[in-house]
């Protein structure tokens, strides 16, 4: 595998063991077996300062390179990632518990896609400035300058993909980064840092620190940090953004969701069921954009629910993540399993939702891992806890809606928007005009029609309302790692001569 069994803070282009022999440590745990994978040494305050100083020293070196020079290094890193795809993906499966069939095809590859996208973007003049002629003899020149040293804080569900989403835009724009992986899934951090170094990134341009929220808070509040990119839950993101605001730092916040999937009455049954499955059970349901509120028309409820039930019975293959044919592994940790189990119990015993499918009859691969069998609730209402709160597990909630009468669509859209979150949304319909109208009226930043989940490098990703600030990916994503410089140039001497005497 690509990870070391003993992992240290990475700066100045290499791992840096702590000077203190008694430094704190934590372990990465395989969710499928509950067995430890590696020991990670928590970054000390002195090491955090050293990592940031390393980034400060690297910034003028890296930012002075031409866009083409930066692009060539980033493209080499992307090539190395693709060459080592399977090995890195196996590490991701061990660290997260996600099925190998997913990590091998998605996690590394889509991260490398973004790295290549931004390399080509800057090399082709995507950040070039412009000149505006004001009058004969005077013009304004504007350009995008890098902001400096940036902090990236990753989430545990897509570790290396998120690290690449953040670092690709940051580095392509000419910045340096200090990155903190989630303490739950940290194994990718030094692997990515070493690949960047191998590709030719100057030492200190990409650094990795390790630890829990205390390390993250110290990183965010450090006066040398100019911009913060955070992916995680809403409550933590609010604190991160508030702390960053104290230093007038730029932020990109990609937070949680409770997203609606609206199946319109004219939708194809099979397509509706396929989209619902993808929107709820991919990555064992641990995707922030999942469409966990599935609105189904009462006139079509029976056939759509039967189609979903058939796919649950025949299509979900829970098992050891590396086994052939498995498409659902455990959830990421013991604490998360307890959280999801608690929501399922609440849905059954307190919300009293009807259970359409209960995967608890499925045989588990072992008793040690953090297994949560998938479940589908129906007869759900907007006030239920399992409908209102983000569960982040393999739990689908079907909400039937009345599609008769003259105002059913207005009521449906209002229900879809009845949440403080606004990350994602989707519509399934054979009428693209109506689907487009509906999706335009749903308060969400990432939306799909007749599909779910695909987020190519070209597609900006970011939520509305409490689901975040700013976007990642697309042309818009890199702009958050730049600042504007405007210069008015007078080509004629004496532009200010006599000005005060005329006032």
C-alpha cells in the first residue's frame, strides 16, 4: 500500500518526525474490521508554525513561476496519480470502508481530473489580466494575483478527491497550501504530498498537518493564513468561517445538505428508481449531496416504490469492501455507525415511518466492522426527524405528495425548499422543460435532471443557504484563490501637475 505505518507531519518537502518523543498520536482504523491501520503523530504547535513558515518561504518561489511552468508540474503529478490509481484506491478503501469498485473508478481519477483541468486552465490564460483604455494617454490594467498561504481542511468521506479539489485550484493559481486531512481518514495526506514533491513542486508548497479540531482551529486562526477552504458539517463550518472572518480571510465552505429528489408524475419508473438508488446509497449513503428526501407522486407511488424495493433486494451487495461484486461497505467509524443507527431507531420508533425495505436481514461479513444495513422509509412527512436532519448513511426517506388539483406543483416546490440547507437537488421527468422550470425554483447550488451525483471538473460545486459559501471546481472555483490588482497608468507626464492649485 501507499501509506506508511507511522505517519508524521509533512513540510519542507518531506515527513518531519516530532522532536518530542512523547508526542500525541492517534490511529487510522479499517472500518470493515475495526483493526488499526497506522499510527499518526499529531502535529504540535511548533510543527504547525514550521509548516506554515515552510509555505511562506515557498510562496514567492512558486508564485513567480509562469502559469505554463506550474501547469507542467501539476500535469506530472496528475500522471503519477493515474499510474498509481489502484494502489492509492486500495488505501482509500482501507481508510474509508468504501467499496473497491467505487474508489478504483472514482476517487483518485476524479481528483486527477481536477488537477489536469486547472493546469490547462492557467496554462491557456485563464487567469490573464485585461487592459481598459480610459482615454488617450491613460489605461487601467487588472490581473489576478495569488493570495498567499492557504489552509485546506478535508472531510473523511472522499479524502484524496477533496484534497485534490482544494490543492489543484490553490496551487494552479500560484499559492502554497497547508492541508489538514480529517483525523478519521488521514492516510492519503503524505502520499499526495510525496507525489507533488516527486512531480517537482518546490519544498513547502504543499504541506500536511495532522490532528483533530484543535489543530484545525490553530491553522485557521494563524495570522499567516490568507484563505481557508473547509469541507465538513454545518456546525463546524460555521465556527471555521467565523474564526476566519476575524482575520478578514477568504473562505470556501462546502457543508452539509438534506437534498430533495423530486420525481414528477410523468417520470419513467425505472429511471426514477435508478436515480433514487444512486442519490441515497452510493458510498454507503455518506455523500453530502445525497438526495435523501425523495418526493414521489401519489398517483405513481405503488409502481415507483416497487421498483425501488426490487433494486434494494437485488442490487445492493453489502460485503467486505475489496471483494468482487461488493458495492456497499461499512460506514466510516464506530461513532458514525452509532449516529446512523440512532436515526434508524428514531425513524422506526418515534417518527413511526413505514419501513419499505429493511436490510437488517442481510448477513454481515463480520461482527467487528462498522456495518449499517440500508433502509428505506416511506409515508414520511416533512416534520419527521429523519426527514429534517442530515443522517449521512444508507437511509432513504420517501415523501408521497398529492399531484392532483391546480396548485400541486407550487406546494411541492415549497416543500422541497422547506429546509435551512441548500446543497443539492434533482428532478426526474420526461418533460425537460418542466424539469428545468422546477430545478430553477429549488434553492440549491448543485442540481441534476434525470441523473444524480456526477461532479466533473468543469462543474462548480457549492451550496446555498446554510450549505456553504463559494464554490469549488469550474472556472469559478479557482477565483477564490486569487485577488484583484488594478493599476491606472498615465502614459503622459504631468498628469497631476497643478491639480491642487485648481482645487
